[in-house]
């Protein structure tokens, strides 16, 4: 409770004339509120202010939560859009790569067919040559055997 101005003056006058003196009396009176606004805080007032502060914080938190949800929703939509664009880009690039690969595989297939034909021709020619050499050798051996048989009889 605040002291009235009249009470403060009386106390100051009384105590300053005693052994305490003006300085100690002024210091002592500084611990007593001079106006209602300087009154010490009561538990009820503090509880009331804390309750109001909590309510304000809850409202602010609710507003911030709603704002955050909105921003997260916007970011989610942006991300979905960008992912869709990337998906389309990848599909296009994969299609191009698929076509390139098909073209290169076709070229390799034709190259392999040509090389296989050439190897087949070479193999046939080599086999023909080996066949003639083998037949010639067999005819010579048969001739030698026939000569030996005739000579031995």
C-alpha cells in the first residue's frame, strides 16, 4: 500500500530529527511506494497478468502455427510442381537415350551380321582348301598303297 504524501512528510520530519538523520530517513522511505503505481505486485495481479500473457502466447502460437501450415502447403505444392517438371524432363531424356541406344544397337547388329558373313565365307574357303588337300593326300596314299599291293603280288 502506498504512503500518502502527508504521511511521508510526517515520517521524514520525525525521523530526520532523530539520530537517523535525513540521509538514512530518505533511504528508509525509498522502500515504501509513494504512489499507487509503485505498489508491490500482488499474487493475484501477477496471476492475472501471467494468465493474460499465456492467452496472448497461445493466440500468437496458434497464428504462427496456421501461418506455418500455410507456408508448408505452398512449399509442398511448389515441390510437387518442380518434381513433375523433373519427371517430364527425365522421361524426355530417357526417351532420347532409348532412341540413341536403339540406333547404336541396330548399327552394331548390322556390323556383326556383316562380319559373320565374311567369317562364314572365309571358313568355307578354308574348309574347301582343306578338303582338296585332304583328298589329294588320300589319293596319293591310295596310289602308293596300290603300287605296294601290285609290287607285293
